[in-house]
């Protein structure tokens, strides 16, 4: 009981901090001397920039040494294997996506996500084959960060998480909620297979990274300030996801930006 109370108190503190700093972020502006920022970039609240840049540098090295080479090796696998892994991972995301769609009042999308999960988990052989897409049940992802934003919770300040990459207070809170409520993770832990959780997270990261190898390298090589470019990219992508206009956004989310799924 004490442990549960501690978790709930931590969550409440994070949410309250998000609301406070979300309001503050409308007033505080930051910029970099060697990066030509847009109005959008200037509005990002990054009070921990020194610490964030240090973590960003660590993540960048880890990406170059570990994740990018592994992603390139994964990219060389036969296409059916890559598709199967990607389909399987995306299928595991659907229960929480449906829950968040319900929490956001998207009843139709929640029903489609539930149907997609049932079809792909059965006819699609545990999600390895995307049968649902062929019958018009598209993949629509929603997470707790998007749900909190829909409920009016502000971004909070920008955070770069070790290995997990760009985030902010609200989205970090959403990631914690995902960790606490993911039924796939809960089932694995209950069956004594907790090792499957980090394996699933790593596989998701590799699959995501393999899809944006060229885009990330272009952004890394062509940006005057790579940190600021990634920060701006993160916020543009998250804003598009929250407004459900992410199909129009082509900017990659680089640098070990891992969804905790």
C-alpha cells in the first residue's frame, strides 16, 4: 500500500509540475547563438539546457556506436523479417492505444484499434502479418502524453532522457504511466518473463531507428546546432501527433528516441 501511495504521489507531483511549467513555457524563451531559430523554436522552455546537452551528447555517442550500427544490420535482413518484427511490435502497442483513444473520446478509433488487435493477433499470427490493414483497419497510435495534452496539461520544460532521448515533463509522465499500465509488460512480469520487457523496448528502438537512418544522418550532418534541431523536431512531431496531423510531418525524431512500449 505504501508503495502504491508513493507511486500515486509521484505521478501527481509530475502532473502538477507539468501544469506549472507548461504555463511558464509560454513566457520564457530560449535561443542558441549559432542556430537560426524560428518563432516556434524560441518558445520552447529549456531551463536545463546545460544538463540536457550533456545527456544529448552521451545519447549521440551511444547512437553512433550502438544503435545506428545495429539498425543498419537489421536493415539488411530480408524484408519479410523486418515487416514481421515491425508488425509484431506495432500490434503490441494497440491495447494501450485503444485505451488512450477512449480517454480522449475517440470511440471510433478505439473500436478500430481493438478490432485491429483482435484480427492481427489471430488471423495475422500474433501480429506478424498485418491482415487488418488490408480490410481498412489502419494503425492509429495514441499515448498517455497525447491524452494528457488533450486534457489540457501543458508541455512543461524540455528534458533529454538518457537513452530514451527527447521528452518533456508531460510526455515523461506519460511514459511512466505506460510503464505502469502496459498489459503486455504486466503479463510478462506475472509469468516470470520480465526479461521480455527490455527486449521488446530494444526491438522497438531498433525497428524505429532503421526507418530513419538517412534522415537522421542528414539532420546531424547539416544542422549548425544538432541539439537545437532535434529539440525543434521533437516538438513539431509531438504537436502534430497531439493534433492528429502527424501524417503531414516528415521531420525525423532522431537520437535514440525510444517509445516505452
